[in-house]
């Protein structure tokens, strides 16, 4: 299993788990849900590994979640298929893909130096995948601080949750398409976002040319393959890749929580 394929998709995994939690509030989850029906299911998932992603494809009449802007860097779906196949060989029709995704997200974090945590299982798989739902439920990379706070509050999450979950940007990549306006036309006058460190903006411009929608860049420059606290230092130095990153220091609550997020991530690494 190529660990690099896990790294590039970690942020999307974590956000997907966040979305799954929102969508499964009505389901009763429990530890060891599969202990009787399929023992060792979790170890099988861990042994194969996975990249985490939305799974259902678009059809001629429907755009699936894969098409949503926050999901544009998802790839290597065959890895999830390999996990599902390994589990199905032992326990046909028992373990849901939703649980595989949640467990694999935990294992991926641990593989890159982060913490492990207990994952309740028992999620049911959905049969509907709509681009509109993903676009509405996932935080926008263009959001300002008020929009971010409202978005997280709607999911029952507070400001500290917002800051800590933003730290998932310590791993992974983003497309230049999310940077074009910040770099070249921030106020529609051919200018660069003044909240972006000039040296970092110049560096990004060497990688993301005007109109480039395909090139990808690291979300946490200099530490994009480790689960660490570097993201918070990057944001403090005005080098957050997305507008949603740059928004965190603009509010007294999220600014204060920055230190909490930094300390929390350092605790995970210890």
C-alpha cells in the first residue's frame, strides 16, 4: 500500500468523517458493533489501508458528491474498493462502507504520526449522492470567519472545534483553482490578497499560473506529510493556503483558540 496516496487525501477524509457524523445523528453507534457478526473487521480494514473518499459515481441524470469543489482532489478510489473486497470475502454484506471510511480515516492519521482514537461503528450506507449536498455541507475554502462560525455552529460545533478541525490542513493538497482569485484577482482589479504573505504569494505564483485548475500544492508548506502543529504556525505567518485559513486570525475567539489548537496538536504528537 502506497502511504503517499493516504497523505494527499487526509484532509478530505477528516471532513468526510465530519459530514458522516452529521448525516448519521439518528443512527445508534456503538463500540465493537461488528464483534459478533464479523470479528476482526477493524484489523482487516487497518491491514489493507484506504484513502477515504466519496464512492458513488455520477450518472447521466445526477452529479454525485465527487463533483463538489471540496472533493476535487479525491482520487485512487480503487483502494477503497480493495478494502471493501477484503471485508466482503470474510463477511459478505455486513460491514458498511461508511464505517470503513471512518475507521480508515483514523488509521491514516495514525500512519502519519497523529493520534489514534476509538471509533463507534454501526453506520448505514447511503444510496443517494448529490453534489448539492456536499457543496452545502462541507466548509468552503473561500469562507470568511463569520461564515465558518455559522457553518460549524449549525453542526453543533463551537469555535474551538472550528480551529482544531482546521488543523486537518496539516496534511494534504489543494488545487490552484482555489487560489487563482487570491493570487491574481482578489478584488477584481488584478491584485493579490493583501492578507497573504508576499513571499509566499510569490512562491505560489511560480506553481499556480493564471487560470490553472489542475496543479496541486501542499496545504501545509514544509510539513505536508506529518500530522503536526506546523499548520498553526503557517497561518500565524499569513501563509494559510485558503481564505478560510487566513480567516482564523481575524476573529478574537479563533485567534485565542489558535494556541489551544497548537497545544492540542503538539499533545497528539507526544
